[in-house]
């Protein structure tokens, strides 16, 4: 049986090589389709997993204040009553915000770290900020404050490149410098970070905070993860919809190629039947033919997509799927494969094409050889 399969496969490959141009073009287009779809799926899932890992240490509840539906600074006096809620173990105010730099037309993220704050008049900057502004330790950076008056800061250090996904557009400064720069009064904070003893009580504690302060908006860490997941799903879906026209054109082309046998192919089947091939042998040959083309395109597309996403930083789709501002931090995602979606992609690309090659071949194989050759 193994010898029979090997001989049929050898004949199938030699038959494919006799039509190098036609099969090569089909293989190229087929592989590009698989490459694009696999790249989008791999990159989206890698970003989701990266978000999960990064948000694992995020505050369990972030308490914001809304005014007319917009984010508004939180009074620090809220900490007293929120801290009295049973189940809250710790509570701290956070100071952060955004600054638009008109020189490079990009947004920086300003943050006051909870520990190891830079000295007054100094900042720590991310690798993206350092690169785009050409700033290095010891240099002076100037930013216009909320009142239009420029403030100058000395760069203390550039944050480690190992955390560029978090720190690429980050500017760390002291609390006094942040309040002077942003104009935020001393009795207010951007939001409050709440730590809870029992994770099962997150919903109950968030509801209590809302009852105490009706204009507050407690945001749980799980809600942030769901937001990232929805955003990445929407953006990947948008790319797939844009790409669907090309995929549909390929599907029509592949179906026409697979279901329509040429006169030469029909004559070849007739000759094989005339010299002793059985219908099962012809069907097996056509099954191998579809499998060779579809599997080669599938494996090539998936491997190239893996290299493109995890070694090439998904340069073709990153600007759309990241959705960040001008400062795109360059980082390498941790390789992650969702085998469930790879299997689905296999079933949607390999199986239909292979099956489509068998049906017309069966019709020709069951016909009288003399009639087929005529």
C-alpha cells in the first residue's frame, strides 16, 4: 500500500511540474492569502496575550470621576470614605495625563511614579521619546505647560528598552513638577487605584463606591481587558473585511481551477483509465494533487506569517492593529500560537480546495475512456 501511494504521489508531482506556470501562480496567490489571514490572526492574539500579561499587575479597580460624561479629576478627599469600605486593603491616588508635542505631532504620556520619583526639574523618558526628540541623559527637554509657559527638564535616564511596549511614549516626573506643569490642584488626582482583598468582591465594592459617589466610575481590571479584546477584534475584523474582496476573487479563481478540467487533463485521465488505472487510483491522484498545492500554500503562508509577526514586528499591519499615536514603540512580541484558530484556518483553506479537485475528476474517471479521449 505504501509503495502504491508513493508511486501515485510521484506521478502527481511530475504532473504538477509539467504545468509550472499555472500551478506556480496558483500556489503564489494561495500562499499570499493564507499569509495575510494568518498574520492578522497571529498578531491579534499576540497583542491580546501581551495586554493580559501587562495588565496582570494593574490596579484591581480604578476609580475615576465623570463630569457631563467626561473624565474629570478626582478629589483626594474621596480616599477617606472609599478606604472605609469593607474589603479594600489599600488605596492610592494616581497622577498621569497626556501632552501633545506640536514639534513632532505626537502625544506623550506623563506619569508620576509611585516610587523612585525623579528629582525636581528632572524627567525619565521612554526609548520612543528619546529617539524622536534626540534626547539623552543630561540633555534638556522643553515642554510648554498648561499656561503656555515653557518648562525645561533635565533628562535623568532613558527607560529600559526591555519594556518599550509600556514605556515607549512615557515621561516620568515628580509630583510637584506634574502639578505645576498640568495645573492640577494639590487636592485632586487623576484617579484612584484600589486594591481589594477578595477578587470575588470586586463587583460589590465597585457598586458601593458608586452609591457613595454617584459621579464616580469604578473600572475593574477585567473590564479593561475586555475593552482591549474588543478593540483588537474590531481592528482585525476591519482588516479582514477590507481583504475579503481579494479573498473572494481568489476563491472564485481556485474553484474554477479546481472544478473545471481542461481537455488535456480529461485526456490524461482517459489514457490512465485505458492503460489499467482504476477509478480509485485516479481519485487518489487528484486528492494528492489538491493536497500538495493546498498544504504547500498553507504551510508556506503560516510560516511566513509567523516570521513576519514575531521576527518582523508585523510591519505590514502594526499601525492599524496597534491604534496608538505617532510614537509606535518597536518591540518584539512573545511567540504565541492559538492552535484552535490555526486548525480553523486549515479547514477553511486546505479542505475545500482538496475536495473541489476530486468532484470533477470523479466525473471524468467514471466515464468511458474512449469517450473521454474523443
